[in-house]
C-alpha cells in the first residue's frame, strides 16, 4: 500500500530542504515529558522568565476592550511604525522614516520574509558558525547557498571583518550577523561591524542584522548596524520585542530597511499573515514608547544569572565554557564526554540528559558545532543549582 504522505513527489523541494526547528523540537519533547509528569529543569528554548510588564499588558487589554480587533494595514498601524523608528533613533542615532519600518508577527517572520525577498536560487549567504538554528534552514528554503564561516572558540566565537572579507565571492548576496549572538553570546566589536558595513555597502551585498539581543549586550554600549545611515540601502535591521520586553508569546517583531526593501517585505506579508495581531501592535507601542526601566532591570538580572550559571558549570569536571558577552545563553563544550557511556554526539548527549536526568538543553549540531550544548539561563537560581547538579551527576556517571 502506498500512502500519499510518504510519496516523494507530494511535497516540494523547498519543504524537503528544511528541518523542524531544533529549539521548537526540544520544547515539544519537553512538553511531552512534562505532560507525563516528569519534573524537568528547562534550559531549552530561550526566553525571559519574567512576565510581560504591566503597562504593556494593560495596553493590549485596553485595545481589546476598545474593540481594536479588526484588520489593520499590512505593515502595521502608523503609531507602531513610528514607535519602532523613534525607539531606534533615540537609542542608536538612526534616521529611518515610517515607510522604512514594518511590524511583523515575531522577529523570525521579519527574518524569513527578508530572506525570501532578497535571496534567490544559487545566491550565497555568509553565515558565521555557531549560528542560530533557523538561519540555515530559511536560506535553504529560499534556494540560497549557505556559506558557513567558522569562528574560533578560543576567541569567543567572535566574528571579524577580516574573516567576512575572505568569505565574500562574486555570488555573495547577503551576510547574516547576529550580535550579541545566539547560541554563544559573542559580541562583535563596533570597529569590526563598521568595517563590515563598509565592505558590504561598497560591494552591493545586503547585511541582514539580527538584533534580537541588541539590548542584552554586556560588553559595552549596545550598537546597531542601523546607525550607519549612509549604508541604509544595504542594511536590514531585524528586531524583536520578545527578549527586550519579555514578550515571546506575543509574536512581535519588526524590520527597518530602505523604502524599496520595506515595500517588498510588505508585499510578501500581504500574501501571508497580512497584519500582525491588531492589539499586539498597541502593546508594542506601549513597550517601545513607554518607560524603558524594565529593559535595564532585565539586563542586570541576566548578567547576574550568566555569572551564576558560569560559576556552577565551572564546578563540573570536564566541562569548559566561553564567557558570553551578551544574550542569555551559555554554550559549554562537552567534547570531553563524547565517546563515553556509548555517547557519540552532542545530540545523543542532550537526548540522554533529557531522558535520564530531566534537564532540557539544545544540542550543538543545531547551531553548527559538534561538541557543545546550549543552555538557556533565564530561570531561577534554584533551577540553575538543580539543573547543573543533575548535569554534573549525569556526566560523572559516564565512563
Ligand atoms: N531565541 C529562541 C531560541 O533560540 C527562539 C526560539 C525559536 O524561535 O527558535 O531558543
């Protein structure tokens, strides 16, 4: 008997070129175990553990009560586009106009749409390793060719302009930068970023700047590529309210780009999601235009949690870890345990850690490296104590 779902002709080449997002797969597996009664320590999908601040929730509730529940224009109501532009101008000195901003159903959709709009079959896209899980698949979905750029763990996986320059070829269409980065928390120097902007602009290459963690830069003052206004034509800033304002489930993101790129993002969005949720747009205005106190409070808490997590991991023999300078992940090297206890890969290690010690992590293969696991640390200190204790005991048992 043949089943339609197993026939290779049924599904498109593009859907076969991608896999389920590893972070989402880990979250689903964790939910399944939790439903069976497992007491998990969840270091899996990365999201702030704080509730969304009250003034943001109140704005959404007020919008619903006022029946602000109908379609809006596709790229977002003028107020939200204005709030995006003004927040960015205040914080980074950029000069985008309202026509150069689009509000999207999460930062991931802004990225997805930007790649569909800019990357064609055979176009090369430079992607530094380790990379956030979805970059590679989204490029492949568009038919682009991923050009991986290895970085050095000894240098905190930091990307340099020299390395980018060497990876550029006549077929390079775009470069993806994510600083601070997910999963390693590496931060580019402002000088390197500026040199890369020059390189890209001079050669007509698009820079896709995933700035989801721009406010979680612990190395110094946050820097956005969007502040290089002279290169606007080739820069797409991809932003998210998820991490900055603890709004992961709301799906609130945006892009800032030239008028022509923004118009094309809006054209694509008009054929898929249309507008992002109406009352989420009102909440986003409250987030972006309201008090920014929560942003610095979250940032201070994350720095404390990073240091606490690093100290606890440091107590586990055999585990080494770079010190992240931003975002909210640590990316420990577990290479010393591969080959022990029948475990050959980071994926096997993360799977056994989940099933035997009930600790959720994401294996390094999802981010392009073979000897790491990613730990998301926005959790309580008690959870860090318990999770690292379980990890230590599990790893000590491997022979
Ligand atoms: N930043 C989150 C993570 O990497 C996003 C999850 C996702 O959308 O893949 O865990």
